[in-house]
C-alpha cells in the first residue's frame, strides 16, 4: 500500500466517523438546529417588512444572507472550536504519535466541519424556501452559484479557523474572537442592506468574507432584479470570487505554517499541563 | 571508554542510544549528560523522583521535544529528524483524558490502525488485527462501548492498545500506572510482560516507583539530578549497594549500632576484642529500596545534590 495516500484515506474515514458521532449526539444536533430555528422564527416576523426598492420582503432578503453568514461562521468557528478542544484533550497529540496522523487529523476536521456546515445550511434553506416568497434557486445557474459560493466560502474560512484554533491555548479563549465577529456581522449587510451604512463602514465590511458570502447566496436564491439594491447594482460575482479567493489563498499559505508550529509543541507534558489548568479552572 | 568492538556491536544491536543528552529550560539544566543504551527486546525502567527529568527524556526520544545537546539515536534515527516511516516503528502510550470520547473502542482502533497498513512487512503484519488486539488488552466485552464510558483502568488498557496497534519495535510508556488501584496495576503489569514476551518489543517506561521498576524491567536506570546515577538489573543494583551494612549488638546489657562498609572485618574485630560479652548480634544490609527512598526523600526536601552524591557513593 502507498504511504502517501494512506493518511488521506484514513482522514476521510475519520471525518465520516466524526460526522456520524455528531449527528447521533443529541447535544450537537440541538446546538446545530437551535440557532437556525431561532433565525427562522425571527424572520417569520419580518415577512411583511419591505425595504425601499426591493421586490421581496426583508425576511426573504435576510434568509440567503443568513445562509452566507452561517457558512462563514460555522467554517471558522467549527475549526477553531474543534482544534482548541482537541488540542487540550489530547486528540491531536494522539494523532501526532501516528505516522501521517496529523494529515489524517486535519482532513478529518475539514470533512466533519464542512459536512456539518452544509447540513446546518440546508436545514435553514429547506423550510425557508416554503415560508418566504421569492426565495428559490435561479435555475441551474442559481444551483451552481449556490455550490461554488459554499465551497469557496469554506475554503476562505476554514484555514483562518485553523490559524485561530492554533493560536488559542484553550477553548475558554474562544470568546475573544466572538466579539469582533459579531461586530463584523453587523456591518456585513446580513440583517439589513449594507448600503444603509456610511461608506467607510461599507469598505470595512467588504474586506471580510461574510459580506461576500451573503451577497453570493442572495445572487443564487433571489430574483435577479434584487441586484438593484446591492452596491454597484450588481451581484458582483467576479469580485466575490476575488475576495473569497484571496482569503482562501492567504489562509492556505498561513495555516500550514501556524499548524506545524503548534503541532511541534504538542507533547504529553503540554497536554498534562493544560489538563491540570482546565481542572483548576472554575469555568468547567 | 568504549572499545572498538563494542561500538561495532552497538550499531547493530542498540535500539536506543543516548549519549550526553542535555536539556536546558531557561537557566535550569534539567538533563545534564544522560547516557544509556537499550538492546532489542529489553525492558528498561527509567526510575527517578518526580521532577528528575524522566518525562523530558522520554519526550525527546519520542521526537516530541527538541534537546539542547547530546547525541540521541532511536532505531538508528535522530528523533529530531524522524520521518513518518520511523514513527511507524514506534509506539507511544499516552495518558488519555477525554479525547475520542464519542468513538467506540473498535472503531477508534480501526481508525488509528489504518495509518500503519503501508508499513506492513512479511515478518510483521501491520496494523494489529483489531479484534485480536482488543482481546490482547482484555477489552473484548467493551469493544462496542464508547470510550467515554470506560473506567479508568479500561481506558488505560485502551491507551496501551493504541500505543501498540502498529506493532512497534520500540514502545514508550510514561508513568503508566499513575492513579491505578493495586488490582489495575497488577493487570497492567501482566499486560506489559505479555507484550515484551510476544514480539520482542523493546520497552522504555518511566516510573517513580521502585517496586514497579523491579517487577517490570530487565534493567533499571535511576535518573536524578539530571543524570543516570545507577544502571543495572534490580539484583545487580541491590548487590552493588550491599557494601553498606548496619551492625547491632549488645554488650553488658547495653545496645550498640554501627554502620560500616566492611561488616565481616568489623564483626571479627568485635569478637577479638570482647569475645563472649557480645550478644544479640545482627548484621543488616540496607536494601535497594531503603537507599532509594532515602535518596528520594532528600531529593524532595531540596537536597538534590547531596542526595545524588550519597546515592552514587553507595552504588559505586
């Protein structure tokens, strides 16, 4: 058997097992469904709100944006969460002790985080298409757009998640990045059109993937005339690919360096020290 | 010191070869010239008080920690440069805590074993057949249980199973029985014996418990003060230490105690001088355990240097 591909195959099966564990663990299923359920309920109240110049309700506009945000959020936080938890509990070290284990481990994370992200997304989209008028795929191109936006979105966010997950020493530090992310969501045109914000704020929003993921999802799921309320009165697919692609390239360059540095420092005593600290921490 | 012949033999036989290994954290020298070797099939115990540098040593050999100086060869490779094919020949038994809690025992061993398949040879089939392995560590009844539901002892056996799933040539165990009750400890000792018998696996384990080292190891290396201060089988160490003896006797109803290196000579002189007046004669040699415990006690009360010197004096 070829040692080059073995870790990749083992990683695929690892990801698949983790996915199975996630969907058979009630707390994880609830954790995935709960925010989506809340989002749908909130949007039901927005069904009759119409933004100036729009042909569909605010709820119908928000739903695709929310899907875009979910991709960014679950791609990023999924990896951050899993990495920091599994670094602390020794999962990562165990894989480090195995030939090719780190490769398989990372493939496993990519598989499990991306499948869970897509499933969470479909769970919001399916009822949303029934509940909100105007939310549907714009033909086959809409379906294709939907797919490439998701794929590119995961590529843009998961490596960044790996960087943050490597930098943080413990899962209890994750809160540190929740605040800036929440702030970013507020200026990314998810719950209200970005054009309502001052122009300099719009520029900041457009630097990060969340805005572009929302825009991409709107382009896949809303009637084409809705492009008129966007910046430049266009879906700007080229720019979407450009910005998300840049984030993906940046992440794929930086993440391996940071991951390797982090993994090199893992040892039994490092895990033991973290365990000690976690057990003393009153937050457990 | 080493002759040409022993060097030639070493390069063929030595599974582990450590020479003048040094480790410095900031200004603190944790290891100051550790030197030892292990041959194929040997079970070695690295014994020493807590904080003596056992874990640091084993982590350097595992390739998990960079050393500050010295020569290290593990299965003919410098661990700092070990590639995946080298790693495939090593087994590392780690202490589990909460990792892989949702995985079932068989599922986890299947997953971790997959990585070893390319390293299978005619002589050694890799990985270990999962069900056989589960039976070997006595977890058959729990094969389909989630890892999180296992007891501490069962978890530890799973840790060993994970460490040996790739049929390693060399196995590292760091403080394997910490937190075990006597029963679990005994079961674990049986398991290690079976391992070393089965595949000629070389085993290096660390412990702070002399009793455990005596039970498990062919050879004991005592690590203290950043150096190996004694190296030999339990019997050899005990014999070396028999130089110091305590002599007790009574004369005219009075009790006397005297410690000496040459008990026979002292007793002969005692009788030559007092003859029949001597009664209740007792000559007792300090055991390895007593000497070791004394060393540990001094070590832990901060008299590390004097403890090491005193111990070396005795075992010289």
